[in-house]
C-alpha cells in the first residue's frame, strides 16, 4: 500500500537513511532497513476459518446477485472518480465523502489492501495538518467500539471501527464499515490525504468489514461487476508539479475511450484476497528472464515500484550493461546508467505488455546513475508486486465476478493525458447519478441519494498543498 507514500516521504524530505523497523506482521521482511510491502495475511492456503467463511459468503452473495432478480437493485449505475498523481507518480489518490452531512476526504487508492480508514479528530500530533473526520458532527456515525489495528510493512495505523454513510463516484453506501484512525506511524500520510481506500478483497480486511467496492459490486449496484483504473505518468516531465491529474477510477464499467483493442482478462487462480494473477513471462531488452513456474503477482496500485525475487532481479540487471546492486539506503535496488533505455515486458499467458523506459527509472542518484524500479521482495507473498511503474502503461480492470484482472492497451486519448503541463488538478468528482446500497447486510436497497458533497473543502486542501 503506502509504499509509494512512504517513498515520496523519503525522497521529498531527503531522509535517505531513515529506517523503519519491520512490523510484527504475519509475514514480513526487511531489506537492509527498507521494508518490503508485504501484507498482513499469508497466501490463500493459509486462510483461516473466518476467511473461508467470508469467501463462502462472497460466493453465495454473488450467486444470489446473479440469479435472484428480487435481491438486486432495480436501478444500476456507473461512476467515475478523478485521481490525483502525487509527487511524480509516487502515489495516486481519489476522493470520497463520509457522514451526514457529508464531508469529502482524499484517500490513497490501494488495490493491495482491503481496509478503508481515515484519520479522525481523536488523532494526535501525528495527524497535524491532515484533514480529519469528525464523528461528532455526523448523524450517521455509529461506533462499533471494536479496536482497529493494521500493520503494513512500512508502518501502522490504529483506532476503532465504525459504520457510516460513504459516498464515492456517485454511489452512497449506508452502514459501510470503516476505521477511524487516531494513531499512525509518522510520515504515513501528508496533506491533502486523510486515509486509505483498500480495494482488495474482504479476507485481507483488518476491520473484517466488506470493502466499499465489494459492497457495491456484490449488491449489483454497478452496471458491470468491475472497476478499472487509468494512471497518468509525470515521472519524466521536468515541469511536473507535486500534484497533477492522476487518471481515473471507473466504477461499474470500462471507459472505451481510454483503451484500444480488447481487454485481456486473467482469471484469478486462487480464492481472492489480493488481486493476484499468474505471471508467465518477463523480458528485458527483448531477452527472456527465467522467472520460474507458478509465479503469482499482486496487481497493486498502492505500490509505486515493482517487487520480485532477488535472483530474478539479478537476471534482469544482467541484461543492462554497467548496472550493479545499489548500496546503503538503496540496498535491495540496483543502479544503472541513466543513458540506457530499458524496456521490460510482462506476460500473463497471453498478450505481452511493455513498460515504458521512463517507468523503469525510479530516480536519479548522482549525475549519470539511475535507480531502477525493481526491488527485491523475495520473502513477500506473492513474491511479485506489480505496482504503478507497470500500471501506468495499461488500462487495468479489476473484475469481481468472475474474479479476474484485465489489461488493455491505452488509447491515444489516455496516453495524451500523461505529462500535461499546467493541467488543473481535478476536484473531487462524486458524480451525479447516485445509486445507494446498504453495506454489511445481505439485503440491498436502492434509493436516490444526494450527490453533492463538500467540493470546496477539497479545493482548499489542494490549494494549500500546492502553495
Ligand atoms: C468509539 O469507540 C471507541 C472504543 O470504545 C472509543 O475509544 C472512541 O472514543 C469511540 N468514538 C466516539 C466518537 O465515540
Ligand atoms: C471516458 O474517458 C474520456 C477521456 O478521459 C472522457 O473524456 C470521457 O468523459 C469518459 N467517458 C465517461 C462516460 O466517463
Ligand atoms: C515520458 O515517457 C513516455 C513513455 O516512454 C514518452 O512517451 C514521453 O515522450 C516522455 N516524456 C518526456 C517529456 O520525455
């Protein structure tokens, strides 16, 4: 998840030697003081009884949604949420609104975790400068009084679990479980973001609440049971500002203007937790890299870089003359001559998807040396994490039913949205065609709901952080 945020923090503040200990997570690993974005839970085979129960429930719900006409909302819809690219592709956030009356918040989109949380008024000095959620002014706030604690590889957040009315991209979900955070590792968030929207599957949720997207997909609120993401590239734009237009999150449909050709769907081979698909081949400069068999890759908008086993990383850089393992705070990464244009491709059994050379270079160190985007994540599970460096190159679809990840080639229209200088940073787009469902319950009700939220509030955050 906030690997990218953490990174932006490191880079921007030049805290190059800053070290954060590996957390007491179920799975964790540390490469020379730089922790790897492992998630809390083990592989699907480690699912406990609760998780298996959740999957059984998901399967039942989706069958009901498909076959029981009376259970699904009579009116379905689609929605869009315009994203912001923060710190030269380090992180992508969107907006949602919480409470009654609703107040908007910026949250990182993270397809690598499953909790929605925002900082609350009870948060101490670690939240200074962060817009916080105030439960005392919301009539729809309900406290479950259950403690919340989530541990990511690069930090922690804790607070309590509540339910609220959450609006996003024109949808309202009543009684949606989420967490109000009152403590977190310092540097975890910075203005204007107030929290994180987990877009992976329920079994990964620390709150044990069904994620917002899954509530919408399983209730049949969407025209199609999927969401899709287009992410912009500003990393190689020397005029780029810290906040730039970041692309879009499409909910309930795919926008045919943003891709060409067909969408290649890769079915998820295990019970869904992460958005995890089999990776079948990788090439560097046209040369095939031995990656082994039964390789799983997590498709993770919340990670800026690409994690892979260390032997694979070594093989990748063997194709790049004068590259070498980086040291010190960059241990786990490699450096290479910036003058080398490196093209990497990925295949999931069908089409081959190329990553732009601009995305291979993560940052520069010294005058001629660049740090590549690949980092060693041997001990994580899945061992491959395909983050934004790759995802900027494709239109990515996250399909609920049947569970799959889809990739399509970006259209000229989408490509033209990269690196536009002077472009206005999008304001919150909550949408106008609002469909509403009730979370955490088998029954779903559809109603019309007001679609307008505190956009001016968001504007002021954006302006503040641009100054
Ligand atoms: C919600 O419950 C938790 C746990 O009892 C408590 O610490 C917190 O203050 C409560 N929040 C509000 C707004 O009442
Ligand atoms: C699809 O994407 C294009 C390009 O960003 C945008 O102009 C258009 O409004 C989008 N269409 C819908 C239905 O969202
Ligand atoms: C940035 O990288 C993309 C992809 O390689 C390329 O098409 C574009 O021209 C580059 N932009 C600049 C300003 O170099």
